[in-house]
């Protein structure tokens, strides 16, 4: 649409020089006044796609709509203790740096049914956090990998939390897929942690709850499901607890193992939050019960024994990267800690949870 000038040129007028000389000034004045914009008419160009340049004395402005920022899930509700416990048991405390001004991780503790030692529980907001699988030279092996320990500065800039992966692949009874490669064949029915290209993460039985789709970028399988339908599976209470992995003894891994040992697990809630649990004296059923109490609808066991379970959050100063000095382990008594994921010697897989810059599913650029 052509752009009309705010002040179009008046038409030429034929006038008699002698008799109308006195009216010339008045005529020009009236012609100019007749071309001024009337009240209510806009002198700014508003039609999308129009060409030309407005000569209005009011400057135009352009508004660019940025991609929507992430908004949080509803936070976790306090958990009822299984047995009389300390007043703070089941009460959530924010941990790690905030994302878009909101806490993205909460932690609490609970004593499992029949137990006496507290386990740690972490709740992670997947609207605010995106997941990344890091691979190690021992689990799964078969590198090199783009994402492997130590966490690099670029990734540390948004790192909020990290936690351990699963068994060595020879013991995992499942497969491993990452960075466009199948490292070990994926197994139907195996408990699977699945990460999508947008950083969203879920847990379920492979071939049932979760499957390979074009946007799947990582799958970490470990044993069979521990929680299904919001309840411990029948296998969780198997009297032969060794089906959930070989454990160390009380003071050494060289002798007979014990049922109540360090164990860790992960699951998802009905609204998509990720829950991680770890404790020093858990049997498989207790691990499942803790996951369920925290709202998990599908869950799996991760690594076990004193040397491997670890969950850490990071709270660096504004603008600074995450690192060992600003990290905190959820379970200080664990062998590993916040520095673990920044050590080049760490040879096992792990999962990072990092701040999102845009909402899930929103274009990133």
C-alpha cells in the first residue's frame, strides 16, 4: 500500500496577477491548512508489508517478542514421614542456584519404612532444567564422547545439579544410546532414563512407556523398573535382593554383600518432575517406597554401593560457573561429592540438570 505523505503538495492555481495579488497569501495559507491530517487519522504506517517511508513527526517503534522464559512446575508438597522422625524430615529446602528467579531443586530427608538411617531425596523442576547424559570410559566405555567428565566451563555456566548413572554395562542388563550412537543394544522392558533433544527427561520401561523417536538423544538403561503406576513393582520386594545388584559388605567389598547398602534411584512424577533418592542403608523395596512417597509414578534403580551414588547442587555467584567450591553434596557422608563431576578421572556416566533459557518446546533462537 503506498504511503501518503502527511503534507501533500497543493495543486497549481491560476490567478490573475493584478486583481488577485492581495489574495495570494491567503490562498496559500488556506491550501496548506486543508491538507493537514484530520483528528483521528494516523500519520504512522501500521500496515504489515507496506513500502515507503513515513514523514510523520512522531517516531515509530518496533517491538520484538522474545521467546517465553521458563515457568516453574508447582513445587513439591511436604512428605509425611514413615515413622516418627526429626521435625524437618519431609520438609523441602531449596538447593542450588535459581532459574529465572525460581528455585529449581528442592531437597529433603526421610527414614525409610523399617529403617533407622535417613535417605536423601531431591526434587527437580523439569520446566526450569534440561538434562544431559555424560558418558565415561568405564561406563559405558566405547568413547570418545563429546560430553564426558570433567564438566567444561561452557556447560558449568548453567549447571544446577548432577547425579550418578547406573551400573557398569556388563551388569546393567540393558543398553546405552547417546550422541547418535548405540553403545550397547537397547533391551525391551528394561528400566530406561530417556532424554530428548529439548532436554526433557523421563523414566519408563523401554518399548512400553518409552520408545525411540527422532528427538531422543540419550537412553540409559539399568535393570528392570522399580516403580510402575505409582507403586513398587513386584520385583522390588523379591526375596532374592541380589537381582538388584551385587553389594559390598559392611566394611569391605571383598566379602559377602549386605542387603541394606548404599543405593540410588530416579523417577518421574505425574507432572514430569524428576526425583532422585540415595541412602546408605537401603534395600530395593525401601528405595522404591521412598520414590513413591515423593510422588514418583515410574522409577528405576541407579548405581549402588558406597563408591558410586552422588547427588550435588551448585550455587555460584551471579554470572560465575558452577564448580567444586560452590557445590554441595546432598549426602555429605557419601564417598563422592560436588567435585566428582569436575574430575577428569571420573570414568562413569552421570546426568546433569542445567538451567533452561526458554520454555520447554519454545524455539531457542
